[in-house]
C-alpha cells in the first residue's frame, strides 16, 4: 500500500510538471509573437554580407554569401520559422536570389550561408544596360529576415556599389604595327597602323557594336590602296567579336589616314564567355588578331593580305568589390 501511494504521489507530481511545461509551451509562442508586435522583443536584422562567385555554367552562375544576422534578444528566436533571403540587383535587373528557411537564430550575431543562382541570360540583360550607361552599373544586394508566424519581412540593403568598367580599353593600343610587303622598290613597310581607339556603337538586345578607329600612315613615295582592316576577337579562347572596315580607301604618299572597322559582339557569344571569366577567378585573356589587305598591283604583287602579331590583354574584375583592370598581357 505504501508503495502504491508513493507511485500515485509521484505520478501526480510528474503530471503537474508536464502540465506546467505544456502551459509554458502553449503560452510561449503567442507571447513571443506579441513580444515582436509590441516591440518587447528585438527584431533580428541583417548587418553584413560577404559575397563571392562559386562557379558558373552557360546557364547558371552561383554566388555564395555569408549573411551576418544579429538577434538582439537574449534568447534563441525560432517563432515557427525564420527565413533569410538574399537578392542581387544590377541596374535594376534582378540577377538572382537565394533563401535559407526554417532557421533558429541564437542570441547575438550568427552567420547564415546562402547560395544564390544567377541565370546567365540575366547577366546578358545586365550587360546591355551596363553598356548603354557608359559601362557603369549600380550593384545592389538586399538581404532580409522574414517570419511566417509574424507574417512580416524586415529588409535591408546591405551593399550598394557603383561598378565601372572599360572593356573598350582592350581594343585600344598605341603600338605601331608595320605592314611589310617585301617589295624591292620599297625599303621598309608600305603602311603602318599607328594606333587604334574604340567606342560603343549600337547596343541591342541581341548584339553590341564596337567601332574601332585606326590611324594608318604611308611612309612611301607612292599612294597605297588599303582594301580593308579586319579584327577577330577571342576572350579566354571564345570567339566573341569580329568585323572589318566597310569601304576601301587610299592612303596618299607620305600622309596619314583614318579607317574605322565595325565589330559585332553577339550576345549569345557573351553568354559562352561569361562562365570562363568566373571560373578563372574573374580573369580573361583577350586576343585580337588584325588582318590588313592592301593593293600592290602597281608593284606587280596584286592584292596582299597581312596578319600582324596579335594584340593581347588581360582583363580582371572584382564585381562585388568594384574593381576593374585591363593590363597588357605578354602571353596569348
């Protein structure tokens, strides 16, 4: 009997304890929700984001982000569900977004890892706007914390940066390119391409035009008909642009003339190049192969084609850091 009475008393105590715990659990969630709604509890906030590229294919570019979330409360916040969202914009184009769901946020700062998938065709949309704005972009990263229980989302812009590039610099050079014809009547080159400059032409949804102007001098005592100057451009081994001058011209003896080549960049080729740039730590090797055709009929040589040594450049970017650099590259 004593044993039975003791078990009943013990069961009664356990039952009271379980009842108390149940009451606490039942009351805790509404109280927590009420705490947020009445500002008794602090709202978790995003304080910083560290972004980096983690790989790319022809369809998707992956951005990994370490999102720092601050929970100002002395206890872990897990009111049904807390989600952390991460979205990247450039010139108003939503490049992509990522989310981590159903998180419990401990007191203080914690780091949430988020993967954002950026569609490569969205990068092309950004590129068109970037060029139209003179190679300038406003990069914005928005991070937010949301709670299903509270039906609220608290957003914050954690990164705003102006990204400027100068891709045209890869097409420009002040290097003199001699055109040697090996004609007995002439010692030295028949023409010299002294320098090239570049500017953007028409920018469309499907293709972009680059106008490359070349200054050509004729050091001989004879007029030299210049049939064409053309360029083939490869970036990380991918063909991205090609084009030539439209009209033939004649460079007078001892004079200098200007010719302009129209290069066309197909945006589909841009999509093929982009993953190689990301995979190489945002580095691209640019190779420009010029071809020059001149008419040497007066020297008995007919129309001749010359292929001077290629122009090479190294293009480096840090899009999240806002850095861009074009350097001479000795390798091909």
